[in-house]
C-alpha cells in the first residue's frame, strides 16, 4: 500500500513537472512570438562578431571610424545591462530605444566599411572634382493617424497605446528624435519637434527616415504579470525550468520599424510639404498610418555661405577686389566707386586665351543671362590658375546642387510646434462656408463630427 502511494506520489510529481514545463514552454513561445522583432536590424546583429569587426577596422586603418565603432559597442554593452536591471516601463522604453539607435549606427558603420573595402578593391580611375558640401535640415515632422470612429470619438481604443520615435540618417550620421511614450487614439497625429541638422553633406545625399513603434499597453502589462507568475514557480521542479525564472530578454519592449521614407535633393523646398511613406502592412495591431507624412526639408550649399575665392582681378582695364560667392563674382575698385557683378551659374561658360599685349592669360566669362562677355586677368600665372579653378568649381556647384543654389532656403532654429497638438488646428478655416445640416456629403459629415461653429 505504501509502495502504491509512493508510486502515485511519483506519478503526480512527474505529471506536475510535465505540466509546469509545458505551461512554461507555451508561455515562453507565446511571449517570444509576441515580442519577435520584425525589422532586420536585430537579426543582423545576432551573429555579430565584435573582434572580427575590429580586425577589419585595423586593415582599413581608419582611426575615426574605429573610435566611433568602439563607442557604439560600449553603448550597446552598457545599455543592455541597464535594460536588464530596469523595472519601470519608462526606463525600459528608453533603454530599448537607445539600443535600437546604437544598432542602427552600427549598421551604418558596417555599410560604410563595406563601401570603402569595395572602393579599395576596384581599380583606380580618374574621378571628377566633387562639388561643395552643404547643410541638410529636417524638421516639422507630422504623421497623421487614421483611427476608427469607435476608437477616436467613442473612446473604445484606450487599450491601443504606443511608444513611437523616428530616426533620420545620412551616411554614417544617425540622429534620433524624442520618444512619444503615450500615443493613443486621442492623438490625431504624431508630432516630432526635434530639428535634424546634418553638416558636410554631399549633393547626392539620400536621407532615410525610419519610424519605430512599440505597444505600450495591456500586452506589456500582461508580460510583466507573467514574469511575476514565473518567479513564483519553485525551483524544486528542476534546473531546466528554473532557467526560465527571469527571462528578461523575453519581456523587454522591442521597437519594430513601422514605416520609412527616403528624401533627396530634389525633395528639398524649404517649405512643409507631403511625402510618401512606405508602411509595413504585415504587422498586426500597428499604428493606423495613412501612407503619407509632412516634413520640412531645407538644404543650403556651402558655396552660398562661404566665399570660394577672394583676390585681385583686372576687369575693364581696372584693378578690382573680387569675391566669388553665391554664384556671383562681385568686383569693386579701391574707392568702391565702380562695382561690377558677374553671374557665375551653370549656364555660364568660360575660356582662356593669351593676351599678347600683357603677356598673360585672360579668362573670358560668357553669361547668357546678360549676353555679355567679361574679360578677367589675374596678377600672375599662379593667381590665374587659382581663379580658373574657383570659377569652374562654382559652375560645378550650381550643376550639382540645382535649385538649392538659386534660392537660399531658411533653416529654422527649431521645429514649429502646434499649440493644439494637431495638424487640423494649425490651418486657417476663415471664409470656409458652413455645410447645411441636411447635406449628406462626406465633407458635411466630417464637419458636423468635428462640431465646427457656424462661422468658421
């Protein structure tokens, strides 16, 4: 009888252990699927070998890139430790955001390293002189949201809360925005107030804008509750099950890329305009994005702000002090009584010939704008070569930067902030006629839903 009782006891223990193991497995599998990263950045760093990357950096012999890489690797290690020790949701969200931004910079450095390795492997060819660099500013980012009527107006979507931020990158320069920690159906749009400013950017730049989101709602609370349940499991059930006692990596918030966009020089106007947004449609319970967003992209080439060359030229038989800047050659004599402005644009053509009387080379600038030819003569042959290169560079800058050279764009000190927190409240509706209550058109229904006054 005792043996039978012992057998039943052992069978009960085996069944209990098997049950707990299957329950733990189901919990681990469910939470893993729930928090599985969808973007490829984390997947690229699962098999990342830091020591192998350092060896590759030594072969390139780029100290600056090596220092940046070492800094990001230290940031990754430190952030991972802080994220494992964090218990508040705000700390976990900030830690997960920092981790993802560091990984994005690491990916940018790896791509730059691969590009340089490919450049070294290719045979050397004669390259054209590059154009000047410039500044690129990205600001006033607004992403409208399309909540359903029940979620936005009737408050049935309170369980859908997200934490969102965006990342803008050009080459190896990666900049992140502030973290919006409580995005709910009450928000009609995502407003990022940070000004992204990139300097020393080439004319063929491509700015990539990525948006990342993480659910900050009941799903994360359930994960924390499940962690507490697992922590109450006695360790006597076995060493294998005790490994899952505190699986912090399964419950840490993970940001997923929900949308992205790329802008280039042709998209820069200095004004707020709408851009297309590539939305990840495969994600479930994601933010309801429209597929468009608003932003201001401003570009200022350095040739508009800095003088390319300053010196003495002989023009129209008079020695003048000349400054080449902003697609113009400004000339004035010592008394500033005679001034001359020669446009140097992509339509201008230059040639040089020997002046027999002076025995020096002369630069001839043909300007289609005023249909004139201007004869310029430098002090000596050395100055002549410098002026020739500077004028050629100015023409090349205009061809490379296109419309950005023709009108100086304004870079705001900071992004303009909508006081009401909505794109709708920023527009002026004065003079817009009120639709009648009997009108059943879609626009009338929208206006009635917004409860606009009789005189807008």
